[in-house]
């Protein structure tokens, strides 16, 4: 099996989990995943405190909990 370079591995990914995603637009933990979503990546925001508070997600993230 051929070995991928780190660049090849990253370029082949279409889904990215963002640990510590944040709801405040001024924070990198918001605008970096938002940028990635705008580039076509599926972004999975990971921040249990955020979800527990009932906040939403970046534009490509999962829907807000009911």
C-alpha cells in the first residue's frame, strides 16, 4: 500500500472535526471552521459546553439540538 504524504492526506479529507469550536465570530475557533465550511469541507464542531447551552453551529455543522 503506497504511503501518503501529510499534504496528500489533508487534501483528500472532506470532513474535519474542530475541537474547541466556539460561537463567537471574533474567535479563531469560530472563523477558521467557518472558512473551511465555505471552502466545501464538512465541519463537525466539537465543544460539549457549546452544545449543552443550546447554541447553534457553523454553517455546515450539525443542526442545533432540539
